[in-house]
C-alpha cells in the first residue's frame, strides 16, 4: 500500500515532535534531579536544627519534580477527568490510597491529578516496585522516603517486615499523610491470567478489568498507622500516647483509573507524546478507616469487594464512556482537572535556572582548585 505525501508528513512530524520532547525530558532530568539533591545537601544543617522545616522544603521540591513529570503529559494533551467523591475535602487528613494498576502511565496520571489537592503531593508516600529504585527518579524517591517493595513469594514475608519498619521510621517523622499503593502487585496484563485461575480455584468472581488484590501491604499499613481505637482493638497506655501524637490514618480512598477503550498510557507514550490527546478518567470512593475491618479474613473480604466494585465500575465505563452515579445521585458528576501552564513554566524555569546556578558554582570551585 502506497504511502501518501500527507501521511509521510504526518509521521515525520510525529517523529520530530517525539524526538524534541525526549530531548527536553532528558535535559529536564539532567538539571532538575541533581538540583533537588544538591539543594537538600546544602540544607543538611537545617535538617539537624529544624527537621520539620527541612522536610517541608523537601516536600515542596518533591511536588515540583512531580509537576514536571505531569507537565510532559499535560502539554501532550493527556488530561484527567475525575468522578465520584471529592477527595479535596480530606486532602489534609491521613489516608491510604488503593489504586488499580494497568501500566506505567498510572503513576504519571496520579502525579498529574493529585497536583491540585493541596499539600497531598509533598506529604505523600509511595509504595512501588523495587525496579523503580534503579530509574532516574530512584534517588528522589529514596530521599523522599518512598518504599520499594520486591515482588515474589520468596521475598514476601521479609518485605512486609521491612515495610513495617519503614513506616515506623519515616511516616510520622516526615509528616506524611497520604500513602499510595497498588494492591494488585503488578500490571493487569501480567497478573490477570494468574488471578483468574486463583479465582476459579477458590470460587471467587471472574474479573477481566482488574485482578484480585494482595493483602500483605494493606494489612501492614493499617496495623502500623491506624490508631487502635479506630478499628475496635483495645487501646492501652502506649496506644493513648501514640494517639496523642497522631490521629493515624483516617480514610481509605479507593481509586479507579480508566482509559478510553481500556488502552492504557505507558511511560514511553507520556514522554514522547506520539498518541493523540487522551482523557484519562479517575474515580474516587472514600471510606472511613473505622469501617475497615482489622481481622485478616474480614479485611481480605473487604479488599476483594473493593476490586469487585472496581470491575463493575470499569465495565460500566467501557460500555457507556462514563462512571455510574454515586448513591443518591441521579446523574454522575465529573470534574475536569486542570493545571496552570504559567505555573508549570515557572517550575521548569526554576529547574533550568537552578541547573545553571549549580554549574556556575562548580565551575568556580574547579577554577579555584585547579
């Protein structure tokens, strides 16, 4: 089949745009990430004198870095429409966010849609696969205090112990609020067949758009961060002391990401922008943590129910192009999430100016020494 001149021009334009976007992303990373690290090295005396102020500044810089990632998708026309409960109302509370996982673009989508949720991004903690530790963003997540979890039965028990220790060491000391995890333990396309086989063997619902979640990390987070009074467990003197320091987790936010026609965006598309402008749909349901059972068997059932509901939500979305209305609503209400281009340009400019500043400083000391 012959390629027309118009088609060739369109392909050439797309390739050129992708190349320029990739070059910009590389330059962005080369100035932004080292600048983040160097600013925090410079601020180490403040960390010793006033750790609260140090982690506040770190959180602002972390939010700006995530906004830069969000800008790559935003400027390519990848936007977000939100449905369900309004999570802005609890943006200052501690919450666990449960998200379905389809592709690497899920993380980018969250980086974008959480930008306008007050202090959430700078005070959040991510649980992610350990492979991300070795990416360009790994050093940032390590400094911020995110947790890298290794998958597989051989590592499961040890990883849960390490997660508990990590939460006890970093969550409250760094004033974290929202903690984000993907309970399915991997991408849908990789886990679906195994999940369906497990469901058939255990007489559980057959799921196509999500997989059955794993309990481990969710249970550790609830046990470690929920005040004992909130889940019905007797509270002793130590619990009262802990409660006086922090209210603990107050909410569980069940988050469902849906892509048009079930075609998820991956990180390569987010960076290169070769896909046509796409609207990703994000649905929220908020549950008070006091309504979440603490016992393993009851918690497993509760968590399974959330993902069965996600299956129903996604089935409805793929059939109609919209999520169903909340209970008590006659029509589903959606909210278009927007970012300020001026703000994004300001953050990007700050990153490149910072990179230039650090380069000049190193050049100065180099010439002084040599």
